[in-house]
C-alpha cells in the first residue's frame, strides 16, 4: 500500500547512525524527495516509497543493513542470503530455525533465539553483551523485518500474539500498533521479541526462486507494504476504500463495505479490532495518508485535494492536515519542493 506513511521519529532514529559517521543527512533526505525541515515536526510523516528509498540509500552508502546503529556493520547481501536460505524451509517453524542458524553463522550483533511454548512460539533478539546500540531502531528493524518476511514466505498475515521490547515506551507509542499488524506491544520487558500462535508454525512455505528474486528486487518496499498477502480483509478493505474515495470523492459506509466483501458487520469489526483499528479509524488513517501523498506528489490545488478527500471545505482540510503533520498543506508542499 504505497499510499501509507510512517512517523518521523522512526526516520530520525534510522538516520542517527549515518549522522554519527559524518554523512550529509540533508543531502540524503533531499535525494529521496524529503524536505529536511519537515522532520523538525514530531508529528510529521513521510510516505512508504520515500522511506524505502531512504533506507536503501543509507544501507548502500554505509554497506550496513543495520544503518550504522550497531557496533559492527551487517554487510549488504545478508538479508538476501537469509531469504534464499528461508526458501528451503518446509514450514514456518523450520523457517524460524533457519533464521536463527543464519544469524548465528554470520556472527550478528544480536543473539537470535526461538522459545517454543505450549500455545505459542517466541522469536527473540538479544544484543550481545559487547554490543553498543546508538538507539533501539535496529532492534525494531530486525523484529519487524523477520515477521514481515515470514508472512511473505508463508503467504499469510500471521497474527502476532504480542511483541515486547526492553526499552521504555517512547512518546510516539501509538505508532507501534501498525508494526505488528495491531498486536499488543509491551515495553520495559526482559526481552525483545514477537510471539506467534503455535498452530501457525505448521503453515507451509510457498515461495519459489523467481518469486524471491522479485521480492528482493522490490525490497524494502515489500516489507513495508504487503498488499498481496492471502485472504486479508483489512488490507483489501483499505485498498477498496482508497479506490472508492478517489473515484467517488466520498467514503463508502460500513454497510456498503460489508456488502462488497460479503461479510457480517460484527465479523468485520472483529477483524479490524485484531488489526488494532476500527472502520472509522481506518478511514481517518487512509484520508491522512492520501492527503500527504497528494500534497507531495500531485499538482492539484489544496481546494481540489480537500474536495477529493470529502472535506466540507478547504479550511477544514487545512486544519486537519496541520494536526496530522504540524504544517499546513501549503507549507508542507513548499518545503518538499524547495
């Protein structure tokens, strides 16, 4: 879902390693179509394509898939070879074990472990005792990437029962809801981990070599956005709502959505709740993300964008946009195009 956006604190944390190594962060941001001044606002957001381009630039410049945030670099190509290794797994449990073996073999800065319990399996990542981390983004990146890759290889949006982090909850804690598809995220815990239901461990791995090549060619966008994962109503609902809004300039109702997807409204509410959202919340998030994309990437007037997004008047849209990003749409566009 390329219209999705990511909060600026994640972006700034990712860049701290490159900054510590003396790279020109302003030039890197501008090369990716990101106005450096926008990131001065805590509530600012950038698009998934911008984040994908920026993270790829940092990795290639530093030759480090950990973005310069750990004691020693994880060289480019490690993720690629991990994916080719994962392709050999028969099911999710075997894939998890292969990930542990791979990261042990390359002498990663993190200890990867699987803890099998009666009803769930916990994948945990522990920084080695001699490792110094600039911030906790590398840990988030490792766990997020592992879970998203597992989902892709199994062609299923595998539910995380909970995710845990050793560090304290940041000010932008609400943004963590989307990291693991709405799973509870707990802080100040003894380990960094995510847990899967035990019955999901038997799900088959179903990706071949050509699919893996395409997945890697499009990475990291294929991790950020996974619209093609099998049977996920919440993803398909967002895509459908976006099409309807852009075509008809108004959102469909809950009843229309249930009719389109042939699902009872209570069932749809439950599925959305499992993803950490509601029908109203999903529409609000989608409206925000489309607004940012249109302000950044189109020549439409602010009045036209407000009409497309079904605002009663442009002034209402301008107020909402400033609440979302810290800037008016005019200022956001001007900064991005300077």
